[in-house]
C-alpha cells in the first residue's frame, strides 16, 4: 500500500464528515426514542468522554512513521495479530453500519419499496475506488465535502432559527440521569473515527495533537446543535420520525416553498461515501500491517462483498436499525479505541523495563 501522506486538515475533514453522518442519519428506533434536548446534552457529555479517550491515546498521536500494529509487532507478533483481528471486526462492522444507514435512509425516503440495493452497491464500488487511490485522494474529497457540509449546516441554522419554539423545550433531566448517560455512551460508541487515529496517524504529515481536539469539538458541537434544533423546531413530532434530522430539513425552508431536504440528501450521500472510503482505507492498512496482505484489489473485493451481502440480507427488516442503539457500538469502541491502545502501550512499557533490567541499568 502506498505510504503517501495527507495533511492534518484533510485527515480530520474525513473524520469530521464521517462522524457527522451518524447525526445526520440518526435513526429513531421504536421503543428507544430519545428526546432532542436530552440528545443535545448527551452529545456534550460524549465530548468530555472523547477527550478522555484521546488523552489515553496521546502516545499514538505523536509524530512518527509507524502505525499501532507495527509497534505491537515489535513487542509481540501474537499481540499484533490479535489486535489486527480485533480491528478488522470493528471496522468491518463500522463499514457495514455506514452502508446500512444509507440503505435504510434511501429505502424509506427516496425509494419507498426499499429496493435500492443498486445504490448501495454503487456506493461501495465508488468507495472502493477511493480507498484504492489512497488516503490522500480520500482526504482531498473529504475537504470539499466538508466545505459543502458546512455551507449546508449554515443554511439549515438560518432557515430553522425562525421556527424555534421555546414551548417545545423541556428539561433534559425530566427522565433522570440514566437516559442521558446511556445516550452519551451510544454517541461515543458511534465515534469509531477515534480508533482510526492510532492506525493512520503516521500517514499524516503534520501535528495531530492540535487538530484532534478541534475535530472533536466541531463534530460533537454540530451533533448537539442538530439535536437541539430537532427538539426546538419539531417538538414531540421529531420523536415520531424515523429520521428526525431529515424531518427537520423538510420543515426548515428558505423563502417560499424552498426546502432543504434535497440538498441534504445529496450531502449525506457524499458524507457516506467519505465514511466508507475512510473505513476501507483503514481496513487495507490493518490487513497490510497486521497480516502482510498487500493486494488491495482482492482485499477490497472481499470486504465490499461481505458488506453488500450483509446489508442486502438485513435491509428488508427495519428492526435491523436497532443495532445502532444496541450495546454493540459502545463495546466495539471500547475494544478499538481503549483496550487495544492501552494494551499495546502497556506491553511496550513492560518490554522497555525488561530491556533496562537486562542491561543492568537499574
């Protein structure tokens, strides 16, 4: 795989639009609906937790020429293979989840008969091409998408501001603290992008320690703003919609009869492409560093076949969306963003200490 480098701005642009897609296509699962006000506050709680995770990963954010898996192999080949296998499971699920979000969205909003498998296949094919071209190409496309997304968000805020009703706002603590904490865990668990950093950081030519906090603030800040607008504009009606933010775009109008839903549909598809490109790029890097698999074309074909097959098989049952609010995302996040980095770092310290003892320096 090419080791060409991208810039911090391009890398974090990809991470930004990738994470924002989760907020754009938040699926309101029956029986597990969350009030927009509580969701807004939980996004801010998640931001604090994300900063904690980022702090624990700090040794992997420093300038260097190695991914976490190369560092793990230096300590123990077994540790490298186990970590790589875990990363494969996490990011295969993340790629599946991204494709499933768009499949459900387009199957309920654009195509009412939910026979839009061709679109999912085309998106996976396009994402495969982007990942094949390399991280720099993905980063450049992400930078353009970020500009378009930012402009779209600005239009949405301007259009929705005049429709805010204070009587729609209720205390986010009306149901106690437990729902807030649960939603915070789900929001953080949907941020698999944090686990990308130890894998792709070495392919970023510049400092990530300053850009990473800005990315987190922008991502969770936008998520909180969207959740707040959803509650303040739609009130309880937003909790009845399967895609609350999409319902918000249909109600927010610019001028007479100019809705924003078509614009945001296009933006969301672009964000989904970047998200898939990013995860496919990560999977290629994991296969290369963890298992010495360098045939990108064959690897992408297998990965996309697995994702497409899983999405198509499960897309006919909308209850599949419950996986997004299950314990799976937080559990996978804990493994990829916390357990693996902490384990590798601990193993490195043990190895360093043994080396010092062996050399008789203590």
